[in-house]
């Protein structure tokens, strides 16, 4: 069974940092692209970042470019999101999601999300 | 940047057909994916590449895409179909884009 479990969320002050993790199981992690998607309270889905299976290709939304860094460790079946210079508008539930390794592949499995709250 | 436009809400009578649209410039040339999200839960893929259903998704869910509009159609709507629905596309200039979401109410 495919499982994606996010962790690392919590309360952080504006300007602070947080590192999210996503532990994957039930599939060959190294064969899939991985993604982060967030959802602010009461709002819609917003794509944050994507990383290809071998980390060769990395993409960021303009809203987080220069502040967030996506990475993965295929040996540990884990995906990460390092978030720096956090702002109130980064407050959201952050989901990790899997996608097959081809262009415009859908996000076929999602984790349950981890809540990040940026507040003083 | 590429944008997707969805109606904020759609209502459908129990057992009838609901249609949720997703508008975008020449969206017919792109692959459109649809997600269902129920309150407090993660999104679930219900249609991929315009009209394909993942395993486990009822045949009542179907999709189409042409011109400037993609459509998710839910036939014989059930109470359990009440949820938020999001369309998604990949655009070379914007990367991944989600529509703003549509709240489906089954009356």
C-alpha cells in the first residue's frame, strides 16, 4: 500500500525556519517525482515545489522561490522541504504528493498533510 | 502566467448530473487532472489526462476537455460526492497550476 506521511509542521515566528519531511513507503520511491502542495486555511490548493526522481529537475512556485528548498534522499525514501524566511502567508497545511516520472503526470497519491503556522 | 477559472459552487439534486467547469486559455491543448477533497481530508485524484479514471473511482465520474473549457461530470450524484473539486494542469511558464476549486453541494 502506498503511504506518504508528512511531519515537521508546527508553530514558527515570522522570519523563522522549518523543515518538513515526507516518509514514503509501499512503492519504489526512487522512480517517482515528488511534489509539495499547500492549502491555506479555508483556501484552495497551491502547488509549491517539485523534484524529479534523481533530483535533476527542481521547480518552485514564484511565491516560495529563494526561500524554500526541496530535496530528497532516495536511500531513506524521504522527501524534504526546507522553509526559510517564513511569512504569515506561508501558514497552510503542506501535503506531499507522488507523480509518475513523465511530463504533466497527475499527483496520484497524497499524504495527510502537516500544518505550518507562522505567527508571532 | 497561466490561470484556471472554476465556479465557486455548483449545486445538483440527488441522482442528477453535476458539471463542474475549468476554464483556461486553450486548455484543450493541455492535460487536465481533477481532484476531489472532502473536509479534513487530503485530495484524491478522480480524473487524469482529461477523461481517465484511476482505479477505484466510480464510472459516474467522467471528464472532457476542448477549446477553453474542461469539464468534470458526475452522473447520478450521491450525497457522498459533496466535496471541493479542483482542476490542475501543467504549464511550461507557470509549472503546476490549480484552479480555485468548486464546492459541490448535493441537494
